[in-house]
């Protein structure tokens, strides 16, 4: 199994980091292929909690090759701070490799991001204001600064001047901000360059050579399918492509190098920021699920919106990503609910019914979920380690999901710890036993 892609199939925050961390024990290389530090992965292992923002989740495994691919946008301050924190906690970072072609978030990107959201007022998209969107915009406009530019002072300064020129009007109110001083910016980023230079490499070649050796590569995505800039709930989306196909572009490999695509979904739904959310809950039940699930952003600390599981959207994500397996996380959060609801259809303002994800934005913004009710359970699931340990209602809930989207469930999360999982029979049969992965 040379290549397996791990992606979110909701609006992000599904638990991709934990799954990647589990698979990383068996993998030879872990590749982060898109997004920036607007994403965050929380991993609980050995009684410690790790919050990663740019680092591939495999960094916690000594000796693993961990790649930040060309599709990632990097804030070098966040990256170096994260390296310092990992070293402080005695994590070996020698296996890190950073693509020379990855683009850099500059101080003006963050200022533009903040100003843009303020100007939108009530129409705000809900970005993390970390400069991600403006950085990707410069990349598309061919005004981007790349990691390799940090290693050439003359080129770096010329590129900063070129990038700033068309932004002068937009940045007028920040004209005296010391962050925008050319010499200060150049020196700051050259310093970052010296710090990360030992890690900079031709990462596409590294990954391709590993594939030629038939090594296991885990491609790790950020955010989720419904935040994809092409296929998500535009404009309330991220600025990159979190779908499985982007693993090829963001890591520099071909489609035939991908053998498995695992989609991560919570047992319920969450969303951060603005945008449509057909199954959203409010009131005491939403507060209960939010608190039980710890639904607060790893990167921003923002409270997440909470709702029932949306199987219409999940089936859409299955098709977009050609999923071979599902991972259902946080099943334990639903314990104690007498009745569970899953959305199997949408209903529009004019009572029109939709079995598929609407293509028209106006329609999507006004649909509500129609639900199938399933029995809940009271048992605490955190000690369950096999499907047979689960209450019958929990097994039925999972089977209903798998049958509806026609993809088997390979792994179930029943708690925050890395050992609080259940490898299903479907998961054990996918190119090696579950024991081989978790041993």
C-alpha cells in the first residue's frame, strides 16, 4: 500500500491528526499537502496533549520522514515556534523536510486578511485572519514568496517589493506599520531562512523515491471537503483544496500513486465560522454536545457550531474523494442521548426535497435537514476496543451510516486518547491487520 490519503469529509476538525498519528507508526513518510496554520490537529498520547498547526502529525514518531509539501502555505514564525516547542518537549525533528516551493505568509498577508474581514462586516466569511487567503491569492497572481527565496537576499528583497506594489492602496492605513518596513521584513525573513535551511529540500523527489521503494506514504490533509475552494460552500470556504485529489498537486505525485482514501467524519456535525449548516442545533442540546466533545478550535479557540450528522453532505464528500473507507470519530460524545437523528434529505423553502447536495448557493443557504431517528445508548464507550464491545444501538448507528454512503467504517474513535479506538473488521482487512498498525 504505497499511498493513503487522510482527509476530512465535513467542515474540518474531524480528528485527522489522531488518525494520521495512528497510521504514522506503520508509515515511512507522512506528507502534509495543503493549507496553513489556519488548521490545527490535536493529538493525545502518553497522557500529553499536542497541538500541531503546520507539522505533519507523524513528527511525534522518532525516525519518521515528515514532509511539508509545496501545497502548504507557511508562516515561518509559526513554523519556528512550533519547532522550538517540539524540541523543548524533547521531540526529534531531524526527520522534517520542507518543500523549497512552498509559499510563505508575509506580514502584509495577515494585515490584508484582517482588513478584508473588517470591511465585510456582517458578511464576514469567518477566516482565521492568519493571512492564508491573501497568501494563496499572491501564489495564483505569481507574486508569492517561496521558501527557497529565503536563501537569496537579493531575490527576496526584489520579490517583496514586487508583491507590495499592487497592494499599496489596500495597505494605506498600515503605511507606518513597522512590519511593512522593507529592510526589517527582509532581515526578519532571512533569519527565518537560516533557521529552517537544514530542512529545505526537493520534497517531491523524496516522496517519489520512497514510492519507488514501495514504502508506505500517508498524505495528510487539513480542513475538510466542504471547505474546498472549488467544491465547498463557497465563499464560506478555505483558500485551498482539501479534497483527496489535491494530495497529488500539493505533494508532487501522480494519481496512480494513491491507493487508499480514508475520510474522517465525526459521529455528529460541527462547523467553525460563517456559512450554511443544514443540520445545525442550538440551545441546551448543542451546548451539551459542544462541551462533551470539546468543540473549540485548536488554532483559534473559537466555539464550533454543532449539529446532527449530515449524510447528504457525507455522501457528496464520498463521491468527490472516491473514499475507500470511513473513520468515525467521537462516537462516545453521543452516549446518553435517548434518540439520535441523522439527516437523510434536505427540504427547501418551497417544500422541494433534495436527496443530493444542492449545487446552487441560494438553495443550500435555505435548506433544512429531514431526519431519520435512530435509538441512542447510555453506555460509556471509552473502554470499548472491539465492535462487539459496543452497545447494539451504537453498532446499528454505524451500520446505518456505512450503508447510506456505501463505504465501510474502518476505524471508530471512542475517546480522545490514541488508544481509545476500535479497528473494525473492514479496517483490519485493508492491506494488513489492525494489529500491524497499532502494535
